[in-house]
């Protein structure tokens, strides 16, 4: 899979937060004027 | 990740959402968030944590991580995500990205916040704070 880059559409996906609530992309982005998404593991 | 909490005054007034995504199970995320919260309350008690400035998501099958092309299948710990950061506009378009070379290579908190605030205000990220790809 090619790496997502600037001006790409964020992929459709449905995940859960750590409390079990569902977060569906890209609809979730419409809830805020901007969203920061970062991928992490452990403390980073 | 602690930086997102410590820098929340840059994000919360602009109503910017901050999401952390990991293959780790929810319980690990809860433990981690508990440590971050404790550190913040002790170290920087002036920072308001209501609303909490950060939300953690679990992606145990690396579905989203893989769709973003950010999966690291060869790590000694198994399948994990590469350390990548995006700023996304309300329409779901990526407006800024920082692809880290390693776990210790993260975007400057100021650069990231400047990019996010610009997007939140309907502008392009400032060229003097470029991402990395």
C-alpha cells in the first residue's frame, strides 16, 4: 500500500477508542476544523 | 505523546481533535494515558485536562495503519505502525504529514501545532513549518 501523503483522502476505516466508542473515518473529521492523527507504539 | 497534552493550549481553543492510533490493546492505552495524566497533573497543574486533549484509538489488526501505508511488519515486537503524523481537514483530506525516520524523530510540537491551527482556520500550513515525507 502506498504511503498516504499530502492532498490524499484519508482512508475509510472504523476503529474503537480505548473506552470502546466507535470512531468512523472519514466522517469523524467533520466534527472539528482540523484533526491531528498520529500513529504510535508504547511511549512514542 | 505527552507533548500533545502539554501543548493542549494550542489545540483545545481551536477545537482541534488529536487522535493517537496504535496496534496495542485498549488496556495498554489506558495505562499509558494514566501515566501521561499523572505526569501532567504533577508537572504542569495549570494545564486544563477537561476536555481531555487527546483520544487514543486501537487498531489491533493494523487495518487503518496498513491503509495509510504506515505499517512496519518487520519489527521485533511484531506488526506495528511507523511513527507518522497527519493533519487532516474536515473533509478528510490530508493537509500536512510528517513521516518519521525513527521513533525518536517526531515533528516539532510548534511546527505541528502551527500546521494544525492553520488548517483549523481554513488556511494552508505555513511553508516555514514544512512536514516531512
